[in-house]
């Protein structure tokens, strides 16, 4: 473990690093649905959601990891049973950000993802995790995935899951090294597929039980 790494709960002052790390994790799969609203950039939409309570990207769900004073990572995870409620609240917040017409356009774009199922109720859903390029290869991603697995066990969950984009091959190699497996792949047919991923793999790990103490 890197001795210079520290973690703290995300606060409202963290929207810039939160956006950079979310975009690093999702790439054009964030830019395609959120970046086409009239008068709204992907940055504006995602940072606005980060600052609003109750939705699936809000800051109380996040941890910010720092290495020697610089932001290294921002994992975002929560039990899958909470995802449906978070999605409804996210939709309401998007109405406030984009307006009715913009939210309808967003819903039409997201129809490309209608078959995607990111998690199940009995799993911890790791919605976003991305290590900044300059700090990759130092064990930060591994440490934070282990932290997510701790959270799952504390919540009484025995599985962790998350989506990884087709083009995010280094991340997939890390997750496979940590015993995560692709259990389904989803192709997304939208106009920007030629620029990037074209879809998601759903990856899952069943956690080994902790040894009994004493």
C-alpha cells in the first residue's frame, strides 16, 4: 500500500476532481448522454448532480483519495438495492438542470442503454472508479477495490459488481486480476460508438467469507 495515500469523504468543494475522475472512468459514455443538452456541457450536468443530495452521483456517496496532496481517485459505491430510488431522484434533479425538453432528449439518448443492467439488489454497486493516469500502477486501484469489498461485507453483501466500458482494457485487466469476471456484455448502438467504447461489460465478484475470529 502506498504510504502517502489518504482518503476523506467527498465534500461540496470537490466537484472538479469528481468530474475528472468520473469522466476518466466513463469516457464518451458520460459525454454522449450528458453533453448534448442545449446550453449545458457534460461538466455542468455532472457537477450539478454531484452537489445535489439524493441522486446516484451525489458527493455523500463518494470518497476522495489523495496521494501527496493530489487527487488520485474518487470511488463511488452503494448497495444495489438503493439504485432504483437514486435513479428516480436523479431524474428529478436532471429536470431542474436541463428543463423538461432537455430531460426528454436525454431520456431518448439513454434508450441506447435500455438493456444495460449494472447491478442486482444483493450486490454492492461500484458505480465509478478511475485512477488518474500519472498515478496508475501504484496499487491505488487495488487498495480502493479492497475498500469497496470491505463496505460490501459491512452492509451484509457478498457480491460486488460494476460496469466497465469495452475500451477500458487496462481497468478490465486489473479487475480480472482481482478475481472479477465478465458475466454479460452490452453493446450500445449510438452515434458516437465509432469514437470509443461501444458498450459495457458487467463484472462481478463473489466475496470469500472472512475467517472466523477466535
